[in-house]
């Protein structure tokens, strides 16, 4: 069973995703988490503290994702693109919730996004040896994620395994061409 602190963060995420920042009041988060206002304040003294907690959660989830990326036998580029499908995972929910805050100009959310995007890009660059090639791979994965997260619905189809293999072949081409360009340059 999740701790009260985790239930509060889960509720904050859920409200941000489903209803937006304006609806994510301390009172609505406490009610959704089934804790008293005092219980909420024990863990998070303010809405800013809730945002900080969500940011910490997201940074931790991204750190675990980067570890899996580095350990993937197919390499970080293929891992990044292959896993760029919205699956309603804890990482997905934290990303979308933080995006809702960033869209509203929340400074902590924007700074957190800058940090995690640089971490993913840095992991790709370390493998690929080129910031430009790493950025191309990252943008391909980001596009897949954006499409899956924001346009998947009852009428849209999930990307097939065959389609994903086609995209991964393009990733391989980008990586190969980038490596050749570096050797020539």
C-alpha cells in the first residue's frame, strides 16, 4: 500500500493531468488522496512543496530510465526511441503532470524539464559521440511520445511492432551516418 505522501503525489498528478493546475488546490489534493488537510500539510507545506515533490519524483524516474537506457543491449538510441510510447507508466504520468505545470509557466516545472531533457540528450550524446546525431534521435523519440501521449484515442491505432521496427531502422541509419560523418570530419 502506498504511503500517504505517495498517495498525495499520485493525487496531485492525477488532478493536474485530468483537470489542470487550477483544479489542483491543496483542498482537492487532500480530498483525492483521502487525507486531512493537516495530513497534507504534514507532508507538503504548500502547493510549491507539492511541485517540488513531483519534480523530485520525476527526476528520480528519469534517473532510473537513464540507467535502463545505458544498460540496454541494443544501445541507448534504440532504447530511447523504442520506449517513446505513452504507456501510462509512473514516468509517463509524472511527465504529463509536470508538462501541465510547465505550460502554465511554472518556473520549477520548466527548470525540471530543462534538466531531464539535457540528461536524456547527454546519455544519447555519450553513446553517439555527436550532439547533432543525439538530438536527431531524441527528437524522433520525442515525436513518437508526443503522438502517442496526445493523439492516441479510441479511434487511433497503437503503433504496430512492424512500424516500430521501421522507425528503429531509421534510427540505425541516423546513428550509422552520424558515425561516418564524424570519422570523415
